[in-house]
């Protein structure tokens, strides 16, 4: 496994950190939020952060929380007609190109785009409906694919993808209906949490502009995102950062700067991120698929 070595140069000091990443804690460490594979996650601070604490940015986080609340009620199994319609052959052909790199969860989640867009088209609260739908696919795909080890055959992986996707489809309508009444209160709660975090030195975490409700465990959430999706990290006091060719630089008001580069044989964890926050105040995470 590759590791990430971070080099930070401040106004008066310079330091490097090399630490080991713990086992993946699961995206439930980030409130079960559904995050795209190529998402950009940032920690926002001060004024810009407060401006982002608006209802539409809470829908993904609410869907993750509400999914868990509705899971006991929405527990249908995959329909035989759905699994029979799965094109396992096409899936296997894709997997056979490079079996170890075949991502069951990512392939399963692809089904969410078309399904959620179509099923929510006529919904009065389309964005909330799509958030609930995508959260359902994310959870079912993760649960179904995690039970299939990386060493499994392509046939086993593709069958797991089919079963998980069909189970998600069987529960989408129930989840959307069950979650609908919970958004108003959830958004109100998250608005309070978001504004409170924006006032703290650590700031608030957003992925693709969506607020991430980590329940006060920012470092755990960052560790989980790192372990799941290899992250390249940069930081600055103001959040002005540029990335090019696998390395990034940033400058802040306090004349602090940061750069990072992936070094084979090293890996980072949240401990370095915690020191990073204390020293520079802003975290920029560009998620990279393994």
C-alpha cells in the first residue's frame, strides 16, 4: 500500500510527518453521507463557511442520517425479475479486463444515476428525493459488495453488484417516502451545527459543496475518507489552493504555505491532518480512487 508524505512550510517553521493510516472506519464516520468517487472535499472557515450553511447543502447529509432511521421499515429483498434482468455477462466482460481493479461498489452505484433521476422526476421535492434515492443505493451497494472479497471471481463480484442494485431498487420508493417528513427538522438541526462549526478554528467540512455531518468527529471522518479513497491533501490559512500534476500548493494570510506529494512507501493519517488544522486552518482533500 502506498503512503502519503506531507511537507508543510510555515512562516517560521518547517516540518514533515509520516504516519500510518488506520483501518477504514466506514463512511458512517461521516454521517453515512453519499460522496461521489471524484468529489472534492474542503474544510471551510469564517465568512465563506457561514455562507455555505444553507438548506440545499444539507440534503445529502440528511439523506444519510434518515436512511438509517428508515432502514428497519424499508427492508424489502431484491425482486427475482430484477436480478434475472441483470446483464451479468457485460459486467463480467468489464471485470475480466482487470479483475483486481474492478470496483463492485462503484459499478453498483452507477445504476443510481439513471434510477434516481427517473424515479424522482415528478417528485415535488426532486432534490430531496434524489438525495434519498442515492443514499439508498450507496448503502445497499456498500453492504452487498463489502460481503464479496477482492479475491472473489468476476462472476461473484458481478452477481453481488446485481443483487445489491436490485435490493436498492426494491427499497427506493419506501425510503423516499419515509425520509420525506424528516428533512425539515434535519435541515434545521444541521444549520445550527454548520454555523457552530464555522465559528471554530477547525471549520466545517464540505464535499462537492455538501455539508458533512461528522457529529463532532472531524478527524475520524477524514481518516475514513482517506482510507476509502486515497486522498491528496493541501492546506492554507485562507483556502486559496492550486493543484497540478499530482502536487499542490497553497498560500494563506499568515504567509503560510503547503505542498504535498505522494511518496511510494509512505501513508498519512488523521493525526497529521489534526496538526495540519492547528497550524494552517484549512484542509483541501481531492479524493482519488484506488
